[in-house]
């Protein structure tokens, strides 16, 4: 088993470019060629690719045995979100009946936490619980570092029926929940109600196609400088695939077994998206506002664009920036074509238990996780951060009810989540951060006139497929 863990860590080191690539903005093609010999990995007994290998099935102590146990929680929440984490940790440390103490440590961005894990000592990962973003799921499953949450759920006979099913589904493979959803979000369409009223538009567009039909009206009559400020963001690309009811990757979106290639080139999903996007750009309705999920928000908040796309967790910031200059409306994330039938996937991050071969620490970790997803904690977390309550019982908490009353636009996010379905949870991909950077670069190249739609789709697929193949060879 120790040999398998060493191999997993070696594979993680070789894949380091995958996770630093998101921060560097480099494409897959720019970062390939950094892996060491796959033969060396094989000699060390690399973990079986796609198996969801874990370090061991660890024993969990009884709650009565953990008095005085200290655990370390690594997270990536700064600012207001970090303050909310600190409040929850302090509350747990003061009120838990087991004598458990949690040391919460901010590790910077998500990539920073993973890179620190890669350099940790085997058997002592430096943390007992770590927050990892959604697109790190397949990597963590393959790492050999974790104890699946399902082990603790089963050991404690914990009822998971109260967890939002469309959130739990993302982190569940083959009926096994690997991590616990914590800070979850979906994207929304934000629109300037005043501009829509001025333009005489009463039906909110439900697709890129529909935005194209009312775009000129929003500009000419509504006073918009641009119909939509559409940030070039890989997450939006993935959501537009889900909204078509199509898949990003093969092998059941990487959920039946590890993906070996993308599917969006063969099923037409990418071409549909890029064609609609380019049409909006060519019509002057969706100018290039830059890369990243927040890149379109400034134009919207300034009253320049009539529509933008953003995370549900951006709602409070948008309302604060608009500061009453106009009324902000929220609607479901748009489809590509109004005839599409699909749903949304989630973003954000989840909680992963690390295997430090310590039954008391594992029990203490599980007790803390249960506290974090309790109705009271989740209602507070939602009110402070704008992330979904992952526990449905949180909706009955007065804190949640008060927050919805103050920010009724958030009800759109709840309704959209409930109107989606587990089959639209999105793909699991070993190299997702790097893939996103490639998608964003190709969309930018398309808008800048450097290639046409077909060439952009092919470039995306070829680059991502090469990286997936390289990763799978290391972990085979």
C-alpha cells in the first residue's frame, strides 16, 4: 500500500502543471512535455487509473474516544468567506461535546493547497480535511490520499437524504460519495430590469439565440452599450454543454470510468456554443470583455451591458456594486438554443478527508464535517457567502428565510438547482484546470479572428485529449 501511495504522489508531481496551469493561464500545448518517464511510475506501482483508489479503508474511532484530539483544516476561503469559516470553526471548538479542536489554516488559492499536499510526507499529509475545488475531483479520487466520505457515512449510519441531491451527485461515483459538498454554486444570468423595461422587452431570453434576437433592441431602445458582457470562462463553456443535455467527455462524462477523450467535438456541443457566441460577437452584441468568470461583471454593474453571466455567489457583490443605480434581475443560465433541454452543473468546492492512519483524527474530522453541513451552519454560511445551503433543512432556518427576504434574487438560484437533475452534474476530468485554460484561449482566438469555429473546436479537442492521454499513461 505504501508503494501505491508513493506512486500516486509521483503521479501528482508529474501532473503539477495541470493545477498550476489554471493560475498561469497557459494552455495545455504550452505546458505539455513536463512529465517524467511513465515507466518509472509503473515500476513504483502507480495507482490504477480510473479506479478511484484510496490510501486505505481506515478505521474510525468511536466519538467517545476522541477527547483532546486536534485536527487541521486547510481551506481556500479569503476575505468575507474566510471570516465566515473562522466563525464556524470557533463555534465548533467552543460547543462540540467531544473535546475536539480544529485548527483552520488558509492556504491561498485552491491550487496552492494541492501543491502543498503534493509535497507532504506520506502518512502525515499536514492536514486532516482539505477543501478542493470541483474540477479537482477526479485528481483527488486517483491520488491515493483520501478516505471517501462514504466510509464515514456508512460507519456512522449517517442519513444523507437531507443533502441537496444535485449537489451530492457531482461528488458521487458508482454510488459512493467521495467528498462532501460545502461551498457550492451554479451560474445565473443577471439582467438590467430598467433596460429591459425601457426596451419594451417583457420576456427574458432563455438562450444565446434568444439574446441575439433582442440584442439590438436592448442597445437601440434600452440604452445598453452592449447587449451582454460575456466573460470568456471555461466554466460557462461547460455549463452550455450541460444545458444542451450533452456530455463534455466520453465514458459517461468520466463517471462510468475515467475519461480518455473529450466528447464535445463529436457530439456537436462545442460547435453549437462557438457558433452562437461568434454570431453575438460579430453582431456587436457581445464584445470581448476578457477571460475569467468575473470579467463581464464590471460592465454590467456600471450600467453598460444589459446582461451578464456570473456565479450565484456573485449576487451580493453585484448588488453592492450596482448600489441601486438600477434593478437587478436574475434568470436561469441561458441555453445555446431555446429548444435545448438540459440543466446546470455546480461549481465551488467540497471537503475531502485525508488518510493519516489515525482513527481518532478521522472521527474528529467526520464530526467537524457533520457540523459544517448542519442546517444551522449552512444557513449561516449561505447568508454570509451566497453559496447554496448544501442541506435542505437549512431552508427552515430563520437566518436563511431572512436572507431570501433581503435578497429575493437568490430564489432563482434555488429554483434552477431544483429544476436540474443529476444527469447534468458535469464531467470528471483529470486535467480540468488546464483544459479550461485551453478552452478560454481558443475562444479568444476565435473572437480575434485567428481561426474559425471548426478549427477552434479541433484545437481544443486535440490539446485536451493529448493531456488526458499523458495523464492516463502515468496512472495506468
